[in-house]
C-alpha cells in the first residue's frame, strides 16, 4: 500500500477515534468468518475514512454500499493476518512500519494544524491586491476580433470546381449586397447554419495563422477580405467588432489569485516549520563524522543483501 495513503488513513483514524466514542458505546459484531471478525465501530470508522463527508448519506445509501464496506474491510484484515503469520514481514519490521506510519501521521497532523492556524491570520484579500499591483502587466486580456466568415471547402471537389466557386463568390462579395445572405447561400462551414458564420470574439492564437493574420489586419468594421487560404479551403472574412488589449480587472481574477497565493503560502509555511526543527540539530550534525557514518550504512546494507541472498 502506498505509504501516503497509509499516512492519510492513520490521520483520519486519529480524528475518528473521538467521534466513535460519542457515536456509539457498543461494539456490535457485524460479520464473523472463521477467525476474522468485523465490528460496527470498525466498519463505521472505515466508512468515514473512505466516503466523501459532504455526501456521506448519499454514498452510503447506494445499493449494497454497506456490503462493500464489509467486503473491503474483510479483505484487508484477511490479508493482514496471512502476512502476519508468514515470514514475509518480520515482527520487528511490522513494529517499525507501524511506528513509522504513526510518526509520519502525527507530523502531517501537526503541520496541518500549525499551517491552518497561521493561514487563518492572513489577510488574503490584501495579499491578492498587492500581488495584482505588482504583476499588473501580466494580467492582460489580449486583442480580440469578432468576424463572420464564408468558407468554400476544398474537400471532396476538383481543383477546377473549387477555383470556379471561389471566383464566383469573390464577384458576389465585391458587388453590393448583404454578406450574411452570401454566407447562408454559399458557406460550407457548420457555423453558417448554426449562427450565420459568426465566429464570436477570438484572439490571434485561436485560429489558423493565415486566417488570424487576415482577420486582425482588417481596420474598419464591415470590411470583407478574401479569399484567405487555410487547410480547410478559402475563407471570406467580414470584421464585425474589435476589442483592444486591456488589463483584466482585479475582481475578475481575485479568486484565482487568492487560490494561487494560498497554495504557495502553504508550501512555504510547511518548509519553514520543517526547517525550524532541522535547525535544532545543526550543531550535532556538524560534529558528526559523515564519511564514517556513510561507511556504516553501506556496510549494513551489504550485510542485509547477503542475508537475503542466503
């Protein structure tokens, strides 16, 4: 089992113990098979560890949900007993794993509580505003244009037929008339039937390079350019509107900024707390003979490998 999953399980169990005491004073036997037994308290603790607390009732009310809890817990206890009775894991190794997981779980619990307490004292809105002011040049909404387009598809037709149709539409576009009517009549793009060829607002990077270059080069709203070739065929493009590059308002990115700052702060605080403990033994480590210690580690590792091989 992944050690981090184990640690999380131990953490959860630490918090669950006090809850169980308040929930039930009995230890009702739910299942017994040979030498494996499962009590209500065990099953309930397992359900709390492996069920979304925000949807506990819904999840547990699904057909056979309680049966699956008992099945999973039985498998865990059954396999654990098999391993304990075999030579796969020694008694000392079991004790070490239990102590190691317990200590790691307590470490995570300590860090979780300490970090949460420190973060509760922080003015996140103020930090977000300061971050926004410092990085304001990064928060830009790019220039965008909105166009209608008419596509003459190059797929499934001869080159001569394609050229003939493009020239026909080019003449129609040059003559007075409604571009939307030409789109409805000639365009072979799905957007023609869905929204009259209107592609909405888009930035330069969103479209094919030649298409974007032509669309963004149009200066006056209502102007039609084309044909513009892409891998899809020939396009005729009419500019409908333009949005210049602008700074994104703080309120629009406030939540994402706070989320970003919280994540970095949590990581920084975790390092700070751990570094404080590491600093406590700097003097002792400075006096330690590292080459000799390394030699001892390598020697012990060699002896272990020899024992395993034999």
